[in-house]
C-alpha cells in the first residue's frame, strides 16, 4: 500500500465521565474529517490520549473506525 495525500490523526472522543469511548462522537468526527478533504485518517493517532488507553480500548477505536468507513464508502 502506498500512502499519499493528507492523513489526519484523530483525537479519541470519550463520554463525559471519561469512562468509555464515545462511539457516535467518533463516527461524527470521522465524517467531519473526511468531508473536510483529508485523504485518510489515523485513529489512535498521536493526539495525546493513546498512552492512557488500554489495549482493548485502542482495538475498539480502530475496529469502530474501520467498520464505519466501510459503511460510508
């Protein structure tokens, strides 16, 4: 796979209490980012929260982003 264009690291939205990933917020963020003209997204990118997330949370974000993009595409 050859990467080209603009790739945007995504912040991971959490619920107000911070206890879990805000799944609808993640889908909305993906939609806004893609509609803004980027060529790709980087879930779990380097926006600061990655080191504090569990392995399961990271997999959940990546899987949710993949699934949503397949539905949008």
